[in-house]
């Protein structure tokens, strides 16, 4: 494997879909790159059936390049190195109709044949749940620093995320912490806070399962708007409450990984 030059490897997982896991992955990568790591951050989009990282980073139409050493990632904003099944499909609406063994083989190739080069951080965006892709990555990378689990405040998400925590523990992978996404919105007209999906879900899970709550990302319509346009949100609106929340989470991630390496 070509992982020897990658200093820290982190998987981003969720118990269910629709919680904004890929959005969190992309913005954490951008936040890491903005902290003096231009060209030393990578993202592996391991969602074989629903790759959306290329669109979020404005990289639709990019392709992976190959040479004698192997396959090279595509370069995104802030020189983030990106690998995604989306770069290999003939069109955006082309489905990947694969069973487990083919997905396992693809992920093995992503990990073994990609020339990542010297990276400080590689973030791996896994599809929801605890199936083939998550199992493959965690088994093939036993030296992984840990996982970040994404949730939203709702009770339904709360129940499912507990399964993700248990999954990580059964795989004996450290849990860096939980990120609560869509954590309320402040009305732009009256200033009142509205808890659209409930309140406190991330904190309750963290307390009950004895894991860290890394932070809460507020609902911000501009996040979705910029991601749909392929414009990095955290880089274009660094003074927004959501961008500041991402930066605070990244500092905790840095602290965790540096302590772990000592």
C-alpha cells in the first residue's frame, strides 16, 4: 500500500444518510488545508454508488491521471488531492451497479494504487451505514487514527448513530468524536433560534456512549448553495458561525491526532 507517506488517516462515517456527512468531510478538509497545509490534505470519496465530493469541490469533469508510479489524484481547491468514483464514470447519471466483491476490489485499488504522496491528513468519506465499504476501509487500514461520526439532532438519527459508535468499537478503531450537523438556525429577520431537527442529540449521544462531541454546525442556507455551486463554503465565508465551528472542530482533530502519534 502507498499509505506510508500519509501521516493521519481519518474516516468520516454516519449511521444513516441525509445528515450531511460528505459536506462535513469536504469542509473539514478545506479547513485543514487552510491551516498551513496547502497540498498536504487528501479526500478519498469511498461512496461508490453516490459520489458527491467532486461536485461539492467544483471538480465535475476532472479525471484521474496515471503514470509509471501509479494513479494520481485530481487536484481540487487549495491543492486538495481527491479520488472519487465520480472521476471514473462516463457521465453524472451513470449508476454503479456492483455487488460487494467489486466494491471491495475498487476500494482496495484506491488504497493500494493511488499515489497520494506526502499528506498530513487523508479524510475518507464513507457511505452511510456499516456495510461493505466501511468494513473494507477499516480492515485495510488498521493503522487508521480514528473515525468521526456525523449526526443531526433528531431522535431518529440519534438511535442509528449509536450503531455507528458500536460498529467502530467492534472494529477496534478509535472514535475521535461526534459532529452534530444542522444544529439549529437563526432567523435572519427576528434573530430567533429555530431548532428545526430538535436539540441536543449529539450531546446526548456523546454523554451516553462516552465519546467526545467535537462541535455543532448550525444550519446555514449558504452552505448548501455554495456546495451545489462547487464553491468551497469555508474558504469563501470564513467569518460565518458555521465556518468558525468547522475551524474549532479541526483544532480538536489536530489535538487528537497529535496526542495519538506521541
